[in-house]
C-alpha cells in the first residue's frame, strides 16, 4: 500500500510503500476512498502547536514521531476484521470516527473518547487516512452515511463534528440572539451551516480575508466584518441586543481579545481554533460581566452520529468542497497555511 507521510517535521509529505496492515482483536481494516485535508494537519506537519508566550507543544509530547501517516477524516470500504470484532459491515462504505481513546478509562466508557487522557486518535497517534488502508480499533466507530456524497462526508468527522460540538456550547439561546463566528475558512463556513441547521438566524462572521465573505453570506451570515478595520469592534458591539456568543475557529490572541471585548453581559466565548496565542482576562470584570470562556475540542461519537443525521436530513447545507489527488495533499496544506482555501479540500485516496 502507498501512504503520504511526514518523514521530517516541517517538511513536505513523502510517499512511502508499506505492507497492508492486518486487523487483530476487535480491529477493522478500511480501504480508504476519501480523506479530508484538515487545517490541523498544518500544525501537525510542522511538528508543534503555538501555546503563546513563546511556548510550544511538540507533537512528540502526544506520542508522535516520524514517520507519521496523518489524515483524521477518513471514509472507506470495510474489507476485513479481527477475530473479536463481531459482526461488521464488510463491503460497505463507512465514515470513521477518528477521535478514539484508550478504550479503558472512565471517559472512554462514558463515550467521551475525545476527552481521553491517553488518546489514540486516527491520523495522529494511529496511522490515518493519507494511506490506502487503515485500522480502526472497533466497529462501533464506523458510521453509515446513507446517501451523503462520499466526497463530502469525510469532513463531517472533523469540521462537522468540531463545529457542532462548539456551537452547541453556545446554547441555549434565542434564534435571534447575535452569534459571532470568527474565521470564514472551512470551519467557519461549517459553523454557519450548523447554526442555520439548528434554527439560528442572526450570525455575524469575522475574517481578515474579505474574499471569503461571499461564501459566508451564501451560507447564511447576515453581517461580515474585517477585524483590521478600525470600527470592527464597534460594529459588533452595536448589533441589536448585543453579542450573546462567539465561537472562535481561529484561536489566536487577536480573535480572542475581540470576542471577549464585544460580548454582552452573560455572554459566552468558545474557542476552537489552534492558531495559537494567549488571552489575558481581568478576573473582576469576568465575574461582573458573568462571562463564560470555554474550550471545545472535536466531539464525541454520539455527536458525530447527530451530525450525520443532520446531513442526511437535508437540514445541513453543504459547504464548498474541492477534491485533490494524494500527491497534492502537501500542496493543499501549504494553501491552508497561507489562507488560500475557500471551504474544504478532500483527497481521493482510492476507488
């Protein structure tokens, strides 16, 4: 089998030839058809995340050492299973929930694998979908996509799941409360789609790239704001009734400061993006304004099932998706890093 791997942190991916893995225990072997190319892989390829204040969190601290096969949005055909896997949908196409944990701790037993302290995420600690075959630890992580386009469905495992879990943390709120989405890239467009699917009406979008605003408005944003403009904060703060919630798909100091500044009393700020930075918050005004500051990282297996159900129901409007070849994944990561992608990109790995 072929795979496109990180051989050295910060360098372009290289093709490698490997043996097709053999499933053991409860494992299931998937022949990958498509895999989303996610912005998180930009940071993973670099080998670190910026923690702010000159600090870095290196991928080696997450148990990753090259060679690494990334790709955490895989979809493919079930071809084989281990002896303890039980009944599996052999020959069927399934979306893979990639945020798998150790399988033994309390968080995993609660169905919150994504909160496991010893994660074994597919495409991070486990080999991922930038290879022709991958092993999934258990058939319970396979989800039937029904009639969803298989070239679109992979992004539901990360972009869809991540934004769904994040916007749900802004609720309950009124459909007319103003919510701000910071970032109009693939995650931002998906966040707008999620909010609209959940019945929300008033959505403002913030991004420094105004060429992304038409797509944001097409997805349902009523207001678009360039944060580099001197009146950006005033424009958001002046929205009728104030800003109840902000979901930050960028996650840098400037977006955090803007979101924190424009929230009305009782407002909520949910940070998702991993660009990196710090936020200094005064404790007295935090209490006096009764603000909620919360992080959100991917989502649970049950939440992914709910996302797929939304997509299958037709309530979730598809965002723009382009398809690339496996040998274009590294180039796509470069474009994501420079902000030159509107929507999402999915790699066609195999038939």
